[in-house]
C-alpha cells in the first residue's frame, strides 16, 4: 500500500507514502504530512487522514492553502 484515495465533504483527498511520511494532497496540492508507522493499514491511515481533515476543515478550500506553511 503506497497510496490511498478517499472522499471527504465532496473533495478527493490522496495520501501517498514516501517513507517515513504520508503526504496528504487535494487535487495535487499539498495539505500536510503525517508520520508513517510500521503498523499502518489502509484503514488506519484513512482514519488518521479523516481525523486531520475534521480538525482542519478550512484546508478543504484551496484558497486557504499556503505552500510552505503559514
């Protein structure tokens, strides 16, 4: 498993594994990264991504994304 795609609030979100991190994107634009763990499963990564998205709902609006942080 190196990539997971999920839908959240009508948006397609991707998580791509580039060890040691999962890189989370929306329409090809980087949102964040999450540490990978040896015990990662599709379900566990999906749950972590969804938890992050629920904690950062403003990031679903691409106008709010500031590359390089912010």
